[in-house]
C-alpha cells in the first residue's frame, strides 16, 4: 500500500511541477506583454504631452490652443457681422436723407 501512496504522491508532485512551469511561462509572457505596453504608453505619452526640453507641444496643448483661437475667430466674426449691419443701417439712413434732400431741391427748383 505504501508503494501506491508513493506513486500517487509522485503523480501529484509531477502535476504540481508541470503547473508551476506553466505558471512561470504565463508570468514570463505577461511580463513581456507589460514591457511592450509600457513602451507603447511612453510613445503615446510623447505625442499627447508637451516636452519642455524640446519645446515640442503635445496634442493636448495644441487642441487647447486651437480651441482658444477658434473662440477668438468666432467672436471676431460676430463683431464684423455687427459692424456690417451698423454700416448698412448708416448708409441706408444717409442714402434716404440724400434722396429726400435731392427731392426737396427738385421741388424747390
């Protein structure tokens, strides 16, 4: 009976050793994947974040600046549209007055 227990224990030990090797292999693969992902993350971060050493603007800062410039352009467009409206109103009033004065001059003459 001891021989049987010894065989069972040997089988269990072989299985545990096999599982340990498989776990080590999986851990190694996971570590390699994490290292690759870290390299990818560093590269992505270099595109997104500004680098003060090289004065390179990252995408986040560029988008912020573009939004600010767009806001200024929209405001300028509204101001210009208002100026055109006011100028049109002034020219209309002046033109009407000129035409009325010309009509009065013809009426008097």
